[in-house]
C-alpha cells in the first residue's frame, strides 16, 4: 500500500511551526509506512484522522477493525501511555494501547498504536438531556479514576520514573503553560493576579497521596455515542500532567465556559459515586478558581469565547478575598 498521500507537502507551513512538526507533517506517509511494516500490519486504508495540540493521528483500517497511529513530534508520550495503560488495567473507559515505542529509534518521534474509539466528543452534543447524561457518566468515571493512586505528581519520564515534586509546584507550572503573560495581564488587574499568585502558594492545596488524573478535562475529552440515549465510550487526550489532585479534573469540568446541563450531570455523577470529603469541599472552590482563571486566559489567547470563564474567575476571586 502506498502512503504518500499522507505526506503534507505544503511549501510553507504556519509560522512558528517547529522543525519537528514540519518534518513529521511533510513525511507523515513515509513514517507511517515504516511503523506499519515494523508492526506487521496489513491495512486496507490509511487516512489523516486529525491532530491535537501535541499529536498527529492517522487512522489505519484493517479488515477487522480501525486502529489509530498516534505520532508525537515533540511530546515523549510518557504521560499519555501511563494514563491509557492504567485506565485499561483498571477497566475504565479508555482507548487501548496495542503497541508503543517511546525510544525514537525506528522513527524520530515517539508513537503508539491504539484501538479506535468511535463516537463524537461530548462538546458536540446539543440536546440538554444528552449533555447531562454524558456529564453524569463522565463524573462517575472520574470518581473511580481518582481512587487510583499515582506513583508521583506531574508526569513520568519515558523510562517510567517520576520526579519527587510537590503538587503545588506542578500547579504553578501548569498555570505558566496555560496562562502565560501577557494573557493574564490583559484580563485581570494587579490585585486579581496577586490573589491567584497567593493561592498557588496556599498549603491547603497540598495533597498527601497523588492520584491518577486526566489533566486537561472538559467535554472535549469525553468521547461518546448517542441516539435516544448517550453512552460514554472513553476519556481521551489526557494532558501533560497525569498524577496529582484528581479534584482538579472536576474543577476544570465544572467551568462556566461549558453548558449548564453538562456541569449539572458531571457534579451529580461524581458525587453519586462517592460524596466529597470535608477536605475536598475545602479545596474544590480554590481549584475551580484556578481552572476558571486559566481557561479564560487560554480561550482569550485563542480568540475563543472566554467571557463566562472570566466572569466566574472574578466571582471566585471576590469570594476568596471576602473569606
């Protein structure tokens, strides 16, 4: 089979695209052919399925099933592999990794071969009852996931080792990536930024035992099939940090940027699967403030609607200052 149709031979790629991304895009078909031969696959078709912020996706169709080849031009895929394999071992809704190579020896990037997850993102649902149902099922899955201990906070390296970092340090790093200057200065005044900076040093955010977490949770991370009813297929596309305070996933999913039926269902499903402890009830408003603050900045930088998240961040800042 010829894979040259996957090569992206655009003479000029978007400004700011790194050499690694340009190389991966321009030779995507060549690299796919190498992986297919090494994996002893016999696909009948291969299409460019899409891309995420960190990965390129190629769908390979064999006579019996679809597979996803995930290519990471710059990411080492260690966090993605840890999250996905742990979810599979715990029988939680996730894609299944069939093969992986994080060594960059066969091709100049890490890659995985995964099972294909059908359906659409929950973010694409419009009917309120379907959104609520997807949120409720996702909430139950999150609560189960957050009972799984992680070896450390942050992310493992390709060898599977975790650094001895504090959770607050990971939160600070996450904030620097999601809301780098000048985005925060354009949306929030000096006093509001100072409140968030002080919150990131609050010892009440520390945790005794890190758990498995998604790290970039939203309706876009929930894949489901729908008809008269909705069925959760998998939690997909974990973030860069997959060990820490799982409650941060809930805080992100409850952001005001997302539809109310989704948020109602998410909180209902999460708490039905297990009520929040007193410590969790204290941490959740603080984590929701951080999530709303960072979502507002991230959406503003991408010219996406950010007003709801911005308003929620301002309200939570005012409540924290008053308390």
